[in-house]
C-alpha cells in the first residue's frame, strides 16, 4: 500500500540565505552544463548527418563506378571477339596470299619455259 504524502506546512522555516545561494549557483551550473551538452548534441547530430550524406554520395559514386566497370567489361568482351574474328580473317587471307604467290610462281615458271621454246 502506498504511503500517504505529508502535506506541506506553510509554517516551515525557509532555507538559510547561504543554502539558497548555493542552490541557485548549483542550478546555474547545471543549466550551463545542460547548454554545453545541448550544443554538443546538436554538433554530433550535424556531424552524423554530414557523414550520412557523404556515405550516400559514396554509395551513388560506387554504383556509377560499378556500372561503368560492367559497361567497360562488355565493350572489352566485344573487342576481344572482334579481334578473334579479325585474326581468323587475317590468317585466311595470308593463306590465300600464299596460294596466289605459288600460282604466280608457277605461271612465271611456265612463262619462262615457253620463252625457251
């Protein structure tokens, strides 16, 4: 069962002036400290918001960089495929050139034999 509160008596003597001054000074000190803590809290919140903003910017930049990387990888793959096709085409053309050189050599041989006749 809760205890009943005693009613305040109007006849209570007031605190001595020295005590009252000490309490007043303590209250001023507490208010001053609360003000300092409030400024620190506001500063910390600003720093946190700045960090969040920077983190968000970094995330966006990272996403862009990753997209660019994927795009460059795709382009590189396409270039590698094209290089492979061109290499094969060059090899075929070199083979044809060798065949043409052989034919030209045979024609010149026959031409030389015909001139002897």
